[in-house]
C-alpha cells in the first residue's frame, strides 16, 4: 500500500486536461482542482446549457460524447491528458462503459493524447487474491450488474489500450462524500481495497486524480484511493 499526501502544483507548465463528465460531482471537483493548480480544462458534457456555471477562467465548456471516438478525438486534440468521470444510468452499465473505453482508446490515439484516467467502482476491487467484493454470494444482483460494467471496462482497456496509452483506473471507496471537507491527504492500494474505513470526499479524490495526471506513478491497474 502507498501512503500519499497532498501534492501542490509541480511548478511546470500548465497542462491542458479534457474532463469527460465534467458536470458530475467528481468531474466538477476535478475541474476545480485542476484550475486551482493553474491548468486549463476542457469541460466536456452532453448538455452545456445545463452546466453554464462551469464556465470561467481556465475552463472551456463544450458538448461531447465519450462513447463517440470522433468526438473524443476532436475535443482531446492538443491536450496533455484526459479524465473520464462520466456515467450513463439510462443505458446498461456494461454497454456504456465498454463503449466509452473503446471510443477513448481510439479517439485519444487519433488526438495524440498519451494519458487517460478513468473512474472505477470499489466493488470490483479484491478483498483476497482472486476474490472481488462483487463476487460475494449475497451481493445484490442489480449492484453486480452495474459493477460488471466497470470490470468489463478495465478488461477492455487492458486488452486494447496498447503501449501508446498510459491509462489508469482510479477507484474510490463506496463511501464517497461530496460534502466532506478537503483534508489534503489520501492513501492508495493497487487492485485491493485500502485497509481501514473506506471513505473519501470528492475534493480529496480530485487531489489524487490531479496528482496522477501531473506526475503519473501508476499505469494499467486499478488504483484504490481512500482516506
């Protein structure tokens, strides 16, 4: 397990970051953290009219679709990294997340973007070797169906991303609290749940996301993040 603490802006040039799903709670927190560090953000949403409050210094609000490779390529061109923080509850989980993974792999390759972070879900993490939370016999079937979307996304990225895309699935704990105050610290584990109480606030999750964008330490794995 890694023990991580707050990392402020590294002092290098400002990065250009495309955030798909910028209108959601995690997306908004990531946008705010990126802007606070002096980066420039393209905030990608399906309906810009519903998220006009995102517009401001350092943020360009645009319409886009993470499941459309052409849209991804057009919007990501000229960026240093992309974050996929979107979800679609009107589509089956596996359908959405695999479609997004395929489009992001293809679109980012066309755009020449080498770094991708995508959000996962804690139920796909292992509690013992080869045993995931979602594998428990009493795990609710409807929750398993949603978790399977992220599991399929991870498998697809593993199989199809290739060496040109430096990707990472960042996995928050089940207790993800939008109202929690930023502490500036977090802990990580690769592929397994983080020991101790599993909780984190959106601001601290955004801290971990931006740390991995600025200074990539992990690649091609599920990185659990928790307080």
